[in-house]
């Protein structure tokens, strides 16, 4: 199982904070699209979103979040404007368009 990079987790965190929760499941097309961008499976993205949720909401979701997830949630929870700016920088560098939450 490949490790998640900081950049991949920033994109996952942007997805978590920006898109409605019903899109966070591995069966949703938006989750599948984000997973493809960050080169992980939709199931892996679903699990990391659950880890982010656990850290963000306290004991809701999966309890196996990495230290990097803890650090990034702590860094961006109250600075979501900066999160979106940092995520856009990553998207621009990779030639990805902006995150658009759509059904």
C-alpha cells in the first residue's frame, strides 16, 4: 500500500472540507475522480477521509490516522482559505483544474 504524501493529503483535506459528505464514499464519482488524481484507489481515499474526519470531529470515523493527518488537520481546520490556496497551488503544478463539487 503506497504511503500518502503531504500534497496528496492536502488534496484529500480540501475534498473533505469543501465537498458534501455524501461525496466522500468510494462509490461516488467525485471520490473516484479525486482518487485518480492523487494516484490512490477510491477505497484508499475513502479511508483517509474517515481518518481526517476522526481527527477533525474527535472520535468519529476511523481511529488510525497518521501523524501527518493529525498535523494537517491541526494546520488547516481553522484556516480553510489557506488550505484552498495551497491545494490550488498543488493543482496548478499538476495541471489539474479547481475542485468542483458536483453530482
